[in-house]
C-alpha cells in the first residue's frame, strides 16, 4: 500500500469506528417523554390542535356515511329531493373539514416553530456555557449541525408527529366504530388482515431506525469536513491539495448516500405491501358481502350502500396505518437526533458559577497564583506548581520559550479552564468562588489569535457593550493609532468587517482587538503577544496608549520581544510549565539564567545585523 | 421552467433510471384502476343475482392479483427513482464542494461560512426532495390521473364530465399558491442562512465571546435571527395550511356533484348501481394524486427556491480565471518580475499597491518590510494568483501570470501565510499536507526538525500522531506557526514565501529557525516578510513598502546607510537593545 493510501486508510478507519458506535447503541425510547416535555409551554395550542384533529377524525367518515345513506335510502327509493339534500350535506361537511383542517395545520406549524425555537435556544445557550475544553474537542461544523439540522428533524416530530399520531389514531378508531356499527360481522372478517400489517410495520420500523442513526452520524461528519475546508480553503488551494481533499469528501458523501439508500429500500418495500393488504381486505368485503347478497337477495343484511361504505372506508382505514408507520419513522428519526441533542444537553458544563458566589468589589489589591498545577489532558502537566503575585497597578511581563505555558496561564486567570491543583486568588478570593461574569468583567484580554466578528468596525470594538459610546471608541482608536486606518475605510467606523476580518491586514486586526480591549477600560489588561504582527513604530504608539489609557491599571504582558516588556515592573520566566525566574529586568540579567540567555540572543541579533 | 435548468445535466446522466422509473409508474397505474372496475362489475352481477360464490371468489382473487402486480411496480418505482434522487444529491454535493474548491479568496471574503453551510445542508435537502419525491409523485400523478379518468370516461363519459367540473378550479389555485410558496420559501431559506451564520460566528469566536462576556448579547442576536426565521416560516405555513385542505374540499365538491348526478341517473335507470360504486371508488382514487400534485407543487417550489440559492454559488465566476495547461512544459527559470504593478481590492477606493517595479531572479531572497497595512501580504498573495491582477503586471518565468495554469503555478510556490491554518487531523498529516503524497517519513521529520517543532512534537504522548483540534486549537501559538513552517518546508517548492512567519516564536527559536532556513533557502527564491530588521537583513535585496509603494530598496548595508524608514527602524530596534544593554553592565560578554 502506498504511503498516501495508508494515511487515507487510517483516516477512514476513524470514521468507521464512529459508525460502529452508532450501530451498536440501542434506540432509547425514554427520550420520547423528555421530548414531549418541550411541548409543555404550548400545551394550550397542542390541546386545541388535538381537539381539532379529533373533530376532523370524526368528520372524515361523514361523506362515506352520507353516500351510504343516499344510496340505500334515496337512490334505491327514487327520492330526488333527499338526494339533493345529501349532496348539500356532503358539501357542508367538506367545508367544515376545510376550515378545521386549515386551522389545525397552521396551528401545528406554529407549535413546531416555537418549540424548535425554544430547543434551539436551549442548545445554543448550553453550548455557549460550556468551557473551552468542550470547544477544544468539538469542531464548529458538528455543533452547527446540532443547532440547525438536528433541531429541524425534531420539528417534524413536534409538528406532524405528535398531533399527527393523535389524528391517525382517532380516525382509525372512528372508522372502526363506523364499520362495526353498520356491519360488525363483515368488519371482523376484514380485521383478519391486521396481523400482516402489524408484522410488516414492525419490521419496517426496526430496520429503518438503525439506518436513520447512521445517516445522522454521517451527515454531521460530512458537514464538519465541509465547514473546515471552507474556512481553510486558502491553505488547501495554496498547497494544491484540492483533489485529495475532494477524494475524502467524496468518500464521506458516498457513505452518507449509502446510509440513505438503505432506508429507501425499507420504504419501497413497506408501502406496496400495505397496498396489497388493502386490496385483500377489499376482496374479503366483496366475497363475504357479495355472498350475503347472492344468498339472501333483496332482503340481505348487506346493502349496496354498505358495500360502498366498506370498500371506501377500507382505503381510509389503511391510510392511517400507513401514515402511522411513517409518523413512527418521523418519531424515530427524531429520536436518533434527540439522542445526540440530549447527550449534548446532558453534558454538564464543567465550569459553573458557585452556588453561593462571593460578592466582588472593584479590583483593589492583588492577583495571586498559588502552586498552580494544570493539564489539558489528564497526566500531561502543562503548568507545574506556578506561584507568583501581581500587585494592583503593576505591569508584569511573562516571557518564556514557545509552548512553555504562557497563554495557558492567562486562560486560567480568565477561568476558561479550571486548575487541578493550587489556587488562583483575586483580592484574596479564589476565582472559583466568584461568579464567572464578575471575574471576567475585571479583565480585558487581547488574544494571540485575533477574532473579529462579521459586522462593522465599531460593532467589533464595543461588541454588545452599549455603555461604550461612539466618542469613546473614536478616542481609544485615536490613541492606539487604529484611527489612521479607519479614516481611510470607505465608511469609517461603519465599514463592514467580513468573517474573521478577512479584508483587513493582520496587523490591522491586531490593532482593532487592542482597541477593543482598551475601550472596555478594564481593571486588569492582559496582552498575549498583542503586538506580534505590528511594526516598531505602531508598537511604540500602542505602549503610549496603554500608558495613558490604563495609567495605574494592572497589566500582564506576554511577549517574545524583550523590547516590548522593558517597562515592566517585574518579569516572570516560564519554562516547561515551571516558573524558573522572577524579578526585575536588572535582577534577572544579573542572575545569568534563562532570561539572560534569551536577552543576549536578542542583543546579539541586534549587533549581528 | 427555466429555473430547473441547472438540474438538466444530472437528470440527463440518470435518464435511464428515470425512464425506467416512469415506466414502472405507468405500469402500476395501468393496473390500479382496474381493481375498482372489477369490484363494480362484481357488485353489478351480484345485484342481478348473476353470480355464485365461486364467481365472487374469482373476482376477489383477480382484484388481489392485479393489485399485487401493481404493488411490484410500485416497489420498483420507489427503488429506482428515489435511489436516483440520492445519487443526484450525492453528485450535486460533490459538485458543490468541487466548485467551492475552485473559487478564490475574493469569493470567501464576501460569503459567510455559515451561509455556505446552510446552502450545503438545508438547501441541499430541499433540492433532494425536488429530485426524488417530487419527480416520483409528479410522474405518479401525471400517469394515474389520466388512467383513472380514462376508465371513468369509458364507464360513463357524461357522468365523468359533469363530476370533474369542480376540479377545474384546481389549476389556477395551485398555480397561485405555488407562486406564493416559492417566494416565501426563498425568504425562509435566506433567513435560515442568516441564522446559521450567527451560530457559526458565535462558535468560531467563542473565546472572545467568553472573555468579553458577550453571551447575553450573542443570545439576543441569535433570538433575533430566530424570530425572523419564525416569522418567515409562519408566513409560509399560512400558505401551506391552505394547500391540502383546499384540494380536499374541491374534490369533495366533485364528489357531491357525482352523488347528485349519478344518483339521478340511477333513479332514471340510465346507470347501474354497481357502476356508480366503481365511480365512487375511482373518484376517491383521484383525491390522492391530486393532493400529491399539490404537495409536489409545494416541493418543487421549495426545491427551486433552494436550487436558486445553490446555483448562485455554482455559477459564481471566479475572479481568477484559470489558464489552459502549458503546451511545451513549464518554463525553465522562475524569475519573478513585477512591472508597474498597481492593484486594488474589490470594494476599496484607493489602490493597495501602486507602481511596484521589482525583479527577483530565481534563487534570490527578497526581504519586505513596512508598516501595518502597507501591502506586504497583498503583494505575495498576487504571486500565488489568489487575487486577480491585470495583464502585464506580474511575470513568472517570463510569462504573464495570467497565462499560468493556477495549479502549476502553485506547485512551484510554498506559502507560509501570516495566519496559520491547521486541519483537525494528525500533526503528521498536516505537515505532509504540503508535500507530495508519496513523500517519505524522513522528509516529514526533517521538515519538523528544521522548523524547530520536532522537539515539541516528541514531547506529546502520541508524537506525530497527535490529533489536532479544529484549527489546531490544542497547540500553542508558536507551535502552530512552526507546524505550518514545517508544512511549507516539506512541500519543497522552488519559491518559498514566509509572511511574518516568526512572529509567534521566541528569539531563541527564531534564531534557530533562521539558521536552518538559510540552508533551505539556498537555491530557492524566497520572500521574507517581517517587521524585524534582523530577519529581513538576511535577504539579498530588501524593499520597504509604505502605503502600497516601494519607498526604498537595496541591501541591508545600503539601506542602513541611507536616510529613511529602514534606517529609522534599524536605529530603534538597535537602541532598544542598547538601552537594555546600558541598563546593566553584565552583558559585556555578548558575542558580536
Ligand atoms: N487547548 C489545548 N488542549 C491541549 N493542549 C494544549 C491546549 N492549548 C495548549 N496546549 C499545550 O499546552 C502547552 C502550552 O501551551 P501555551 O499555549 O500555553 O504556550 P505558550 O507559552 O503560550 O506558547 P506560545 O509562545 O507558542 O504561544 C503546549 O505544549 C500546547 O501544546
Ligand atoms: N481581501 C481584502 N479586501 C479588501 N481590502 C483588503 C483585503 N486584504 C487586505 N486589504 C487591505 O489592503 C491593505 C494592505 O493589506 P495587507 O494585508 O497587504 O497589509 P500588510 O502589509 O500585510 O500588513 P500587516 O503587516 O498588518 O500584515 C490594508 O489596508 C487592508 O485593509
Ligand atoms: Mg501563547
Ligand atoms: Mg500582512
């Protein structure tokens, strides 16, 4: 096997693993009850819809019954006025059905849409409240599939499923009553075909369920892949990897199609079977009913009108059965989707507000890291017993080789992750005992990976914080130097920003997110490589901005360029997750350690040029 | 229907399946109306006492056999047609993806991922419904209606003609409702696209959302989109809620007419009661195809609305037009030349690059330095034909870049973009991504070593098999950047472009990478963009870009000597070091 094929195989093997997981799990129908709970806020509408369908179900056999009466009482007895009267009754009954039907269909749609909104919102908020650990593991494409596709599948079940099933069961019942009422012997004969239908339906739904689940797993994989490729298209194209990426896509796409085709087979088989069974029922009516007729003549217990009623009612009788099986499928695919949704909703956010949060005052004293141990994956320590203190008003610089744990340190301070050992204190309060939003409201962070939202420049600076006025935005932008660029944009602050800021240069994006952080006027400012893509001149200007806008504030600065941190009050050096040195610039140079090594390198570089 | 035209090639490819499917539909429909006729005939005979129980049994068996045969055809119909629709869906999805792969950054700059995803999922679903069920049911309706009507006409043409009069109201009704469905579906689907975009943005930017406590704001945005979607959906639901009931009602009216007129005829002895019974059954057999027709119109309208949305992407003209493959092999030398290059992005007023004149002979290194937003990245993006340039402005190997087939050109270039992108696959896979598929293991390891990331990778428990999260979230900033440098080195192309690619690594690592790169750069044309003098100083020639113009050029020594931005930057970056040096006397031993 060639290397490429081998790697491809490894990839596909991971997919197959997921498929197998999907197949072994048993469908859990207790989900149903939980699903129905979502209808509770709309129980009035649901009740109305069910009542409407009850009335419709009762009215459905009306035309047949009217025709039966017309044949037996008027046509056979040559009464034209009665005939006309029944025709009018027929139209009236249809008109009533029309209005009820329309109302109930709209109501059903309404129930579905609103329930779906509630569910979508719940899923959305639940996802939003997850810790970053969750987002590290779950690709965006998969989560989008949950919020959109999976919820949409549930719509069918909320809308048509629940009410529809009631309606079908009612009409089944009503028709059965009508038949029994007019001729119970004949009805019982017809019921002989029921076991066949039962077996067929049973097989049908069992086989279909598995393929449904498989389809959903594969669809979500397909979407995730596509989503990733759309976001990384430039990389794919620059590396000329279109064809190999396409190959994988094709593989995913084909397996999704195959899962679907399995369900098609089940459908194709089931419906014609019901068709034949209906005819068998009709044959029984014809034979049994006709026999009566033949043997007893005009005095027969079975009238022509009854035959007409039975034959037409049979269609109507099997229709709900057919529908029910289909509705049942809707329910099943909903269960397949809800399994995944509930699994998501049940995953407790592992980062939650404490039950009794400490009241938090404005930041007044210090931030303390006390023997902090942290690992993203159990056992792989990224930080090993880091302790240090930041006093209010100080600027602390964090330096260290790449991958040493600097960004991690800041994520912990923002409580994006919880630490395993030790504690992080702000003004002496463990951050796990504060409300998360209280903690984060003290902090503004400029992250290493800049993210901008689709919207406008000003929206990206103030985000949803309406307290930040246009004047403040402009003032801060002026200070950071970002205003110089804004002036050149066609609509200045209202210029559109594309997804991830695609139409800005990298440095501009960094300036923008710097401006954002300063506009929030934080008590604690964190700068994680915030000037990595910015030229020397702009950087100096930024330092000025920080000095004026954040005078007396506390800031923590991560930087590789030692020049960036020369003004820091204290410097801590992180290496392999250990804090190895701490002190002022001078102290550290005097110590002849890691810092000095890094420093000398840069200095030498300066001379080498 | 012009709007269905994009489907043409797909339907054509499956024309035999579709033809066979339609044949099965026909066969099934020739059979099915026979059943009521048999029943009616049996009742007529029974009414006149012309038949014994054996005869009745024969009739019943006949009816069952006929419906059995018809059921076989129904089975085949579903299999063939729905399979074909899944097949078409599959092909369509593939083509959609392939189309996206051929589109350039201009397209992705102006289309949101969320919206594209909603086209690829939600709209694709609607489209499949259009191809499969819609084709099947419309074939079914088209076949069954005439067959049933023919039987009815054959039984009694006058009765048929009278009773179908109310049905004439259906075509204009359906047309009207169909048109509404189309427009409203389009609104609904657009709205869904917006909803998906909000979700996508929120999830992709979750770190910022959390850090700035924007959860509430995001929730409101999401709620707004939801409300909009609900409004649009309910508008559509209002129309759809009339659709079936009205068809049912119209058919019911026909039923009443049939009852009156047929009844009178029976009373007048112009019609047998059994025949009237057949009529009733046949007439009720009209309901389903008619309702189905309504449903089909519905599906088709929704499908077309979605097809429009998907097709808007399929017909998108890439701004960068591919050139035909070279007839006589690629050019020998890959000298790069910019001649009076002026470039402006779509939607901007002033050019981002102006009057760039520059030659980079093969094998040489060009350093580019300049303030934020001066056009450095733009310049090298043009080299990869990411954005369109006018003819005569950029030349590679003595050939206008517009005459280069995109793929061949990119084969020669190895980019490290300013913003790294890694895939959620293993690290090895990501590094190999740049190289040819058959690149040996050693090459990958060597690339990682040169990019100074091998040490980090060795420390991960799964080493090169470590699976990355989306965009490489489980790596540090510097690790990501170095993996993407490794990817570029493994690619082993004749032109290497490093766009500010050492911004996230510490000085120590930077130094080591630069040392290794010197090796890599040997014999390769290299573009080195940086804000650091120390990095660009490695280049044979350096240009200073300011506001899209070259303001200075020359070697490091020349530029340091000449007054201008370069000298100023040099001084500043130098003084920073010196200030630090002055701070403490300990550094005396630093090697010069
Ligand atoms: N989300 C994550 N999941 C698992 N591991 C992670 C995650 N983020 C970072 N790591 C690992 O933790 C270590 C420290 O990463 P961190 O981002 O804190 O480094 P850093 O000091 O900021 O480096 P750089 O200067 O390159 O940005 C790295 O080895 C990295 O691979
Ligand atoms: N896709 C785009 N559409 C429109 N304008 C763009 C696009 N990309 C960049 N620009 C604009 O073009 C100008 C030059 O951008 P470019 O990315 O080339 O700058 P740069 O020199 O690489 O800056 P940096 O040092 O920040 O990376 C900027 O003003 C930017 O806003
Ligand atoms: Mg970092
Ligand atoms: Mg750039």
